[in-house]
């Protein structure tokens, strides 16, 4: 079946489709916002129109920055799970060698292939940069330190900045999850205190480059949600359904985005109420939503170059129906379709084979244990 081909492969003993559903609602605003911003900058200043302001389009399409932070929280939840379950005695602890090997074989090949293709494209086909000018940036992006070295996002694909943060967290995760060795009350107090400290620090001080220090509070918030998830019974109720909806609207419309100290707790509240909401778990587990969310890594990496390619050609055309509103929505839909097809193709052809490789490695590890 088509769904089987597109579904993400996981080495976890229990697949959690609602997590992929959360990824769907994290990746969608990223693609929407970048497409709208490109149209705004290169085609027509849609934000000055009455329609844009009347329907509050900026709130409807979501907030890309906040969505990336939700990705960070999900990473904390997922990567912390095998360690936390191990420390709680719910499953055998796996070695660090296997942990890092799985991260390496799962994430590196799709990223490095796309990075190299973009380098070749920019140097030899589009001639946007010379080899000498772009190669140092390629090397910095190759080792996930572009933002640290150059204090700017990657020249090859600016969205790679968040992958650099993710990799820094992957390296530190085995150390940070040691908090799960502590008793529940102590580790929760420590996690809450650390989330607050890093939230306040990053609200008062901005480092000259982006690193895990800027966003550690969101990964730790994922740990806190994981702790509650593993240690409490989840009994759905209308209260959790309503609370999850309220927190989702606050997250989606970026109502409190500027309140940096509140945002980690808002996203944590959304995540916590979702896992206790029967309605939201069902919504997020809908196959089409979960499958798209499962492809988010490929979609995230490839969406911007695909969007630029498509929009650069569409903007050369006469506005559809000689109406900027019709032109905007038609081109937005065409761009979303192109990104979806390209992302699904890259997922099936490049990313998923390495998921299967990782699964075989994990199965061999379990047999050894």
C-alpha cells in the first residue's frame, strides 16, 4: 500500500503516530511562512492588502520560529525515551556506541547528500558562488558549525541552522538524560529549574552565535513531558481536549511568541495536554497527517530550495486571472504541492533506506542484549 511505502520506519518497540502528527503541525507553518515570505519579497506585497489584514493571514498560516521550537521539544521527548526507560528499569540500556551509530547512519547521509548537491548546484550550475568562496561554508555546514564559525545561517540552505542545534543536542543527550537516574520529584524539580534558568538567560542575553545554549530549555521541556508520559496513566477527558485546543491556538497563532520566558512552558503545556487528550491523539494519529509528519526531516531540508525554484518560475507568469488574491493562493497551492512531492520522493529514495538500515542495526543490538 502507498501508506506503507510512505510511513516512517522506527526502531522503537512501539510506534507513536501522534508524535508524527505533532511533527506535521510543526513542519506545515515552516513551509507556509517561507512560501508567503518569498511571494511577499519577490512577487507582490500581499501583507499591505486589506484581505491579508482582515483574515489575519499571518496568524492562520502559523509561526515558523515557534514550530522549530516544537521540533526541539519533540527531539528531547524521543531521544530521551530509551535512556529514561532504561534508567526506570522498563527496558535494557543500550550502549553509547550504538546510540551514536544510529544517529550517524540515520541523519547524516540524507543531510550530507543534499548539502553536496546544493554546493554543486550553486557553484557549477547556477554560478552563484565560486568554489573558493563557497567551499569553506560547505565544510562548516558539513560539520554543523556554520553558525558558530560564521555567526550566520548556512549559505547553502539557511534552514540548516536548526539541524546544527539538533546535532549539538544529540551529542549531549546521553549526558543530560542522566537526570532520569534521580527520583521523580528531584528530577522534575531540576528540569523545571533548568528550563526556567535557560529561558531567563536567553531572554536577557543574546549570544553572538546560535548554539544549543540558546535552545536547551526546549529540549529539557521534552524531557519533562517524557517523564510525565512514562510515569502517569493517561485518561482522556473533555478538560484535556479543551486545554490542548487552547494551547494549540496560542502556539499556532504565535500569541505569546515574544514572551521568550513563557514559550517553553506554553509548548510544554500543549504537549502534556495532548498526550492526555483522546481527541487530539486521534487527530494527530490520522494516517495522512502522521505520514506527512513522519517525512518532516526530508520536507524540512528540501522545502526551501524547491520553493525557490518553483516560485522563481511562477512569478515570471502573468498573475492568474489578473487578480493578486487569486494569484497568491494558486501559487501557494502549487508550491505546497511541489514541496510535498519533492519531500516525499526524497524521503522514499534517500531517507527511508537509512531508516531501514538503522532498524536492522537496532534489531541486532536487541538480539545481543
